[in-house]
């Protein structure tokens, strides 16, 4: 005699796509303990925007080179007052012991590395607005580029300074000066080694303008 048993199966109906989108926040909250942020960058809506110190009071950080629709723009500096502006930047070119010795003894086939790189850095500073699209074409009153050999890590330490009297800063000119000088060192020495590394390109100091003075460290 055959014994039969009835098995009842409950099938859960899956929601359609519109219902699923509405249910996602609750599902995520049950897993992670909080409702996910609606921000595309993942920050909580309750978080305040990052702020930085600018003189006596803080002001919100904004991107000055984009308009309200997110399109790139050149900043209008005409309302600003003229002031003396100075910026100092630096970088380091790691040569390796073999190339360092060749540079130190002026035996690189292309010639005097440090002198050529110095001139290239000064020239680069004067061409900054042609290289960086949204930089202003400003009158530089002074550009200094110094290259120093550092035996401790077989490197060339480059420091650049740019000065102007005007409505906008010269940080990009100082940074361009050291970057172009570093690239020139690489070009002069690349036949001797491909392992040369340009590193630590950064602003060290700036002064002038509404934001005043700033120094690294």
C-alpha cells in the first residue's frame, strides 16, 4: 500500500525593479546598520563641508575653476587688488650613484646638466600660462631656480621661486619652474640611466593676496 504526503511550498514573489529601488535603503540599513548616503561621493548628508583656516575665520572650500554647472572656467581676477606675491616650490630628482657621479664631475655627454636645467626652469616659469590652460598670463618680476647635488641620496634638489606684483598668485609658476628643471635633468641624463625618478614636487611657501602667507611644516 502506497502512502502519499503533500508538501506545501510557499513561493515568495520578487518585487519589480521600481519596488526594489524603493526597498534598497531599508535592506541596506538592516545589513549595515544605517541608511546609505545619497551623495555620489558617499559622504553623509549631515556632514559639514570641509573647511580651512583663512586668516581670522574659516570659509568653505570651493573649486574656483568650475562654474555652477561644473564646466571649466578661467577665474576673473579683475576685482582683486594688486599686491606683491611670492611662491617657492621644490622637487627632487633621484639619479642613482652612477649618474650622480657623472653629473657631479660634469661628464654627462649632453653637457652641463645643472646649468641647462636652471635655464630651462626659468624659461618654464615664463611659459606657465601656455602650459596650464586656466592659468593667467602674469608679469613675473623675478624667477630663481637653484639646483643642489645631495650626496646622501644621490639626488639633485631643485628649488624655484617666482615673484610678481599683481592680482593673482605665482604658485603655478614656481611649481612649473621646478618641474621643467627636473624634466630637463632627466633628459640630460637619460642616456646614462632610465631609472631616474622625479619626485616630491610641491609648494613650500606662498605670500601675498587675500589668503596671506602659507608655509609647509
